[in-house]
C-alpha cells in the first residue's frame, strides 16, 4: 500500500544535504519513505493525502525522557519557584510513588505519556528506568519501558537510595541489577553529579555496562562544572546530557570527539552528542545549555524533552525547539535539526538499519522510516514565530497515521 502526500508548501528534510523543498510531495510505502521531490513530478500511488499547503518536518526524535514513574512533585516545583535551589534528592519521592504502583497502572501511565508525545509530533523516543532503584523495580521498569518506547536506557545509577552505602549500591548497579535489566535495554546512563554519583563510581557503572554490551549515555554538568563531559568523551558515550555548565576544555573535548566524523556524508566515527534539555533548564532556573557555542565549535547537538515529574514535566519537543530559537540563539533550521536528526544521532539511528532491520529516523529521505510531522502552518518558522500554539496537524509513525 502506497500513499502520496502532496501539496506540501515546505518540506524540511533534515537530510545530509539539509534540503528544504518547496511545493513538494512524499510517497510512503509500508513503513518507509519511497520517494520525495517536487509535487509536479510525484508518481502515482494507491492513496493520496492533500497536505493543504502546510509544512512537513521529520517526526521529533526525543532522545532523553523518563516516562516510567507515578505521582508528581508539584510541592517541589512550587518551592523551587519560591527560590529554593534544585537538588537531586527529589528523585526519592518519585521512587517511592513508583514502587507503590502496580504493573498495570505503571504501564497505563507510560502509554498515556507516549500517546501525548506522539500527538505533538514525536515519532521516536528513548526512555529510562531510574525510579525503581532496586533489582526488582528496575527490572520491572525496564520490562514495561520496552513495551512502550523505541529504545530503553538503564539508569539504576540515578541516585543512591537513602540508607544505602554508596559503594555497595554502586556494586549492585554494576552486578545483579544490571543482569536483571539487561534483556530489556540498549543503553546505560549515570547521573554523574555532586549529590548523586562521583566520577569514579560513574566510571565503574559505565565500564560494567559497556562490558555487558550496552551503549553509554551520561547525565553531566547540570548543576555545575564537573567530570561528566570528560568522562563521557573518554568512554565514548553516545551522548552527554544537560551540559549547562561547560568549561573551555569541555567544549574542546566534545568537538574533538567528532574529528573522525564526516557530517556531509554521515560517515566515520561518531563522537559524543551534547544533548540540551531547555525545558528542564527553565523549570530548574539553571542557565540554558550553551547550544550556540557548541554548534559553533563543531559539536553535534540534540534537543530532548527530559520529560520527568521533577524538573521537566513536558513531552513537548516543539516547546524545546521554540526555546532554542528564542533564547538559545539557534536558527529554526538548527533547532529542528537538533530535535530530529540530532536526537537520532544521539541514539545511533540516523542512518542505515540495524540487525533487526530498524530503519533510520530523524530525517526525510528515501529508505528511511516514514516518521512525518505535518504542521498547521506554511513553514517551520511558525514553531518559534507563534510560540505555544498547537501546530501539529498530522503525524505518521512508521508509515501509520497516528493523528
């Protein structure tokens, strides 16, 4: 079954050539894109959809979220808005609520959050464990996450639960807990920050997880300058996320990690993506991550929602894009790219297909997964020009129209 989507006013492909096509069309066959080009040259298809002179983008790729949780932390938010500084300890509140929630309800809550994200144009997303923090609950979170998300990250190293020895808990994360979650996850992450895990503890966790065959991610440099970025680059992590406080040597290390990558062809050795989380920065009143400086230095940048109940209770990637344009000095094209291709790059899904045949996401190109986001606007500029407006008109996820 093929579908022709035609009368697209602006097609922002985010492909390797950064093409933006006018008066364009896309043909979808099954779950893949089979043709793109000028509407006047479009081939026949079994079905046709008139885009009505609207703009089309790749679906958002949210490479950092925490959707497996119960409860909320409104009291913490109100305290923060009243002037209290953000600290990592609120994670324990969510841990307790999540542990007390049934499998059925935890699954229902996570599915609802995914549906909310998809309704706003997100078509591919990663989510993490990290609110179980014991063997049974982390394994449960990983198992449920694998049923609702495209990729799952093990975040047993989110916080040391109260009353536990940090070294003993780190041993648990590196051993029995890792064994329990391993069948369900593709990545491992660690919160390398004062009040969470030290550089040495983080190294132990990441090394053990890498030895178990997992890709690596790092929460780093959120609350102050620290070792997270350097550790991520040293160990070859796919991304380091937050990156609010960067010294000059951090930016240089991230840029150097991309020296073996050819951005024009999308080939070579990937470096460490700097994932900026602007919704979190606003909620915690932290300085916005220096996305402009990173891009200018040659670092590959992603934008992600960091959807979680404590510091970024939103799945709106459009909000992140708007913030990146209005306050982080990215162009609309750069911000959209960071929220699509950049996220795919952070998840190693920007090109080709894996052993299971999963197609590339994050750009509109022949052979890639048909993840498409049609805006109720004639151009992507409206995402920042009309902030806060519900501009998602239609969404295709793996070729299936979801909205």
